[in-house]
C-alpha cells in the first residue's frame, strides 16, 4: 500500500513537473517563430517587391527629409549591411537611410529598405542598442511583413488586386501604376502597420540577427528599457510607428526570456559599444546639423 502511495506521489510529481515545463515553454511567445522558413511565395515576386520598394522610397523622400552625405550615412550603412549579411535575406539589395526627425522612430518598407530617425540615434546609448533596432527592422523584411500588409490591404479591397499590382509593376509603364500603388500604400498607412505578432517576430529575428553579427544581445533589452522609460517620461517623443509596437516592457521581458532559455551568455559577450558610435552620437545629440540635401525626384 505504502509503495503504491509512493508511486502515486511520484507520478503526481512527474505530471506536475511536466505541466510546469509545458506551461513555462508555452509562455515563450517566440516558440511559434522557431525554425520558420520565409519566402515570397504567395506574395509579389522578389523582382516586383524591389520595384515597388523603389516607388515607395520616392514617396518617403517626399514625406520625410533624408540626411545625405553625412558621416552618419556611412556609419548606419556599415552596421546595417553587417546585420543584413547575417539575416535571412543576405542577398537582396539593402539600403539604410537616415531621416532627419527628432521623434524616436525607425521603420522598414519592402525589399531591403530601412529608415532610422536621428531622434532614435540621439537616444540610443550604445551601438548594440542601435543594432537591435536595425535588426528588428531587417526582421520585418525577412519575415515579409510589408508584403503581408500589401496582401491584407488588397484582400479588404483597399488596393487593386495582387495580380493587377504585379501587372502594373511588371507592365513597364512604371510611373503611373506602381507609383499610384506606392502612394496609396503610404497614404493609407498600410505598409508599416504590422500585427503585434509580426512585431514579436521581428524582435525574435532581430535578436538572433544581432547575435550572429557579433553584438551583445543585452543591447536589445537595454533598448526596450530605454523605450519604456521614454514612453513614460516623454510619450510624445515616440514616433507613431514605434508607439504602435507591443509595450516595451513586454518586449524587454520576451527578449530576456529568450536569452535565458536559448542564448545563455550572449548578453555577456560581443560588441556593446564603439568609439565611432559615441563620436557620431555626440554630434547628433548636440544638434550639430549634419550636412544634408533634400533629395529631388
Ligand atoms: Zn516593428
């Protein structure tokens, strides 16, 4: 009898243990993104994605002032390209732009086009923190989130059918068709409005991206803690795109959990900061206006 009781107790402990482990495992919202394969299947082809990205970029240059010919451009491009080479789409033409805007913001559109606001550069305290933002934006492009948004907008009748879009892009009458489509995407705010899960997926992809590129993964936690601080103390400083992401405290917790469960020690090694970051940041923070020209189209 006593043996049976002991056996039952062992079984109960084992079941409780298994339940506990499964609950803990379920608690990691990144599990659903593990071992995902990404491709353009079901979306625009890569060729069409690049053409549409080019037209969207023209719209962006009309809406935002881009900094050009500044040391900042070379610096952001070097970091961005290093991350991109360690991403799930190393072979596409990546472009990293600096937007002259004080709000703390960054965004990605399609086909390797990534934009960072000077406001974010001024707030970031290390190169690893800045890299975590770039890694997240690269993650959106690897995850085809912009393409998903195009498809969703099309599904709800907000845009011409996907076949029509592809036709317009491929048709060769570049100007009108694709330009109009790009204009609608930007004006309607479709392109960068991602679901919360797409944001989590971009965080997940970004975290592994910065780790592969040699950065200290703790930089990502620090960046979310910084955003958390800013969202409390000066919420207006957050750009609209970053403001629509999951709460920064949740993003910090997700990152910390992932590092603890799957990437132990990566927040203790790797690049945290560089002299170049400190130098360029000093210029941005002091409000020294980098040499710039407004692009014309
Ligand atoms: Zn995002």
